[in-house]
């Protein structure tokens, strides 16, 4: 689904953020602050987010704006895929989350899988690096890249975390209700293709 208004708002936000980062002239700074306000107004107009909340999201950003990175652990066991139930929406997702500063993608995925599912894993390979804008996720204020990393279980046991309230393995034919902010049905089917075809090439948007 196309959200042209969202693309405009994100681009205006990125331009304003870059201007506020590099501009020295007070009048230019005022203009870029006004651009940031316009992007927030667009976001608030077309979403259910409060204007104050949108401004907080945007003004918390500093420096040159780049896409955020979301890492997801892809863990298969007996032809089934590991998923966790998110407390925030009571729906299911691959264990994962934003990459933390100071950790590599591999270190991040190990940490996220352990915290959300209880399993100790070893990263094996990158299966896909996807641009969230190119997939049917609900609209969001930021631009994300999604990194799907195949992992093998090396220890631990199923256990819920602070952000999860259930842990299970699912077959491709019996998927639970998905948390579409985090993963889509088409992405899950894509991951099962790697299970059937281990030498399948990495997918890059």
C-alpha cells in the first residue's frame, strides 16, 4: 500500500533534520524548524498520533537522519519457526528489535532472541535486508531497514521476556496473528523459502 503523504512527511523531516544539524545562520535554523513542524503536522493529520507526541518523536532526533535498523532472529526447529507474542499488541513476531549502539548486528540478534524467547543462539547468515517502505507494514514516522538473520539454537529454553508473553514454534501452514509492524505474512513465507532451499541467495531490497 502506498502512503504518499507519509513519504513526503519523512522527506521533509529528513531535510529539516540535516538543516538543523549543519546550519549556522539563525534564519536558516528558523526555516528548518518550521519545516520540521510542517512534517509533524502532516503526520498528525493522517495518523491517530497526537501532534505533541509527533513533535516529541521528531525533536528527539539529532544529527544527520538515516534509516533505523531492526534486526530479527530467524530460528527454525523441526520445520517450524520461532515466534514470540508481543505484549504491546498481543500478536506474534520474530524475536528482535532495534539495533543497540555498541553491538554488531550479530551481537544484537543474539541478545534480542535471548531476552524475548529464552533461547541461546548462534548467528549463521543474513537471509534478507529489507526496506520497510517496500513491504505492506502499517505507516510509521521513521524509515527502517529490517535485517533477518538465520540463527541456530545452542542452548537455553523457552521463556518469556519483559516485552513478550508467549513463545512458540509455528509451521508455515498454521501461522498465528502477526504483529505487522514487525513482520508481514509475505516476509514469513519468504523465510520458509530459505528453509526449503538452504542455498537460496540473500534477498536485498
